[in-house]
């Protein structure tokens, strides 16, 4: 997980407001206050029981302290997202079963986007994603019934929709509903993952008013098509959701040429091809005698990709579905040899999704040409996690 922690550090650098955002196109504006808003929230829910082997749980509880900085309009993306708040959220989590699931702490960069904001009341959407540490994970000897969390360190993603009411100029209260998700991304097995829907209440205390500055001219060339190349290294265990556990981590190599084009102020659409080589497929075919003499060619997966990247300063948030038109190993092993689940496996054989973040090194994310980026993503077959990968990409 060292690569994940490195990326998380770079992400923190990009969201903390003391001058780490991209510079404006025309002038350097005064930055917003270094004094944050403090948000304290309480959440209560219950784990969604997706599998019959899930442990018995009672109500889950989450406690969070969020440090938020108000954007001030000095960057063009501030206005594109309606002057959002950005920050870092710290969570303490009780998941409803101390003996099996234990407890966790998490740190998640996040963004508050106002849907409606008036003097007296409004609404906002919050997206947070980061890393959680569990004090109890699956262990063959000491915790064999924890099929939910397979590793001490996991991804945590939090989505929240709230309404708020201003009590004073400094204090507001809020309430709403949240979705929580914890997963190892199939890097370790077992990994059912933890999913929860929760209600929440909270209090925001704004320590200092932010001065909103003038909007600056957007100089992005939106008619330009950029040619890009992305190379990636991923890892996973070749197994099911639950077993076998403790197997080796197999590397996955991929190259993705694609074209991209800015649409609107924050969207960068892309289309291309992806070629992935699974060493786990190759080793399985050698050991089981499938595709004798043609193991290497049948270890490739070729896909057409279609993606949209939402851009926030030097950060890009990517959702990239793909259609796998060459996937011989999965077709034989998981579709043809599993008639009982053929319909579900056929969808996984054809459809996958890549999602995650990338950090642009030299310039802002809306200028991808000759601007290298590093990325961290989770890849899924339909909705089931397949592997986590680290990437380097650049436009030309």
C-alpha cells in the first residue's frame, strides 16, 4: 500500500489551500483564509447484508471532524463548482460488531459542493475518499469469520447529501443521508467489502469570513483534441470474493492510448483502446493445461474505453467504463464452465469500470498536453472489484 499512501499525500498537497492550487491565468489573487471551518458530524446506519455469510451486526456509528476551507473564486474551477469547500475529514468508525469487524479510523480528502445556498438555508453534496485502518481484519487463525474486510488498510469512500440551516453568521446545523463503502480492491482476499446507508446530523462553525475575488478569464482551448498514452501497473489475487485466501499477488500490465477533448468547464471526455496483460491468467493456464502453447496471447484483455474526467485544479477524478471485446480466458473459465451463473458472468466478461484520481505534475488538469500525471485507480468487472493499479500518463 506504499504507492497508495504516496498518492494520498500528493492528493493532500493539491487540496490544502495555502497556494497549492494552480495559478490563475491572468493575475495572482489573494488566497482564501488559512483558518478552516470546523464541521462535526454523527452518522448512524447498519451494514447492508449482501451475502448470507455476512456477520450479525447492530447499528453502525461514525464520528467525523472535517477541516474545510472555502474557495474564493481565484481559480476558474472554483466558479465551475459553485465556490465549493475543500478539506480533510477524519473518521472514527464502529461497524456494528466489535468481535469480528472491530473498529477503524480513516482520513479522507473531501469536497462540499453546494446544490442550493441561501442566507438562511441550503443544501450540499459531499464526496470524500481516502484510506481507513481496521484493527481487526480477516485472519485464518484469529479472525476466520471476517469475510468482509481482508486487510488492515482499505479504501474508504463516503457520499453525503445534506440540508443545512444557518443559526448565526458563524454557525450552521445540517442533516441528511450518507453512503459508506470500504474495500481492498481485490488486492487481498476475502473482500466482500462493507457498505452502509446512514443518517447524519452535524454542526459547522466558520471561524473567519472568506473574501470572494473576481472571476478570471478561462483560456482553455476547448476545440483541441489531445492524443494521450497511459501505462499502468496493477496487482490482485486471482480468486473469488471469499476464497482462496493468502494467495500470491499477481502483477497486471496495461497500456492505453486514447484521445481526449475538453467539454464545458470541468469535463474532459476521452475515447481509446486498452490492452491489459494478466500474469495470473498466464500462470493459471500453465498449471491447469488450458490453451497449451498459447498461454501468452490468451492472457491479454483488449477493451474499448469511454471516459469522463472531472477536473479540480491539478486533480482529475475519472470514471471510465469499457467494453472488453477480446477476453478469452474469462470467457472460458468463468462463462463457458459456469452455466449456473452464465448470465451474470457474461456481463462481467464484457463490461468493466475504472475509477480513481490522477495528479497533474506540471500544470492544471485542463491542460493535459505535455503535462505528465500519476494516477491511482480501482478496476471492477461490472460492480465486483478486480484490481488496483498505479499509472503514469501524458498528452502529446
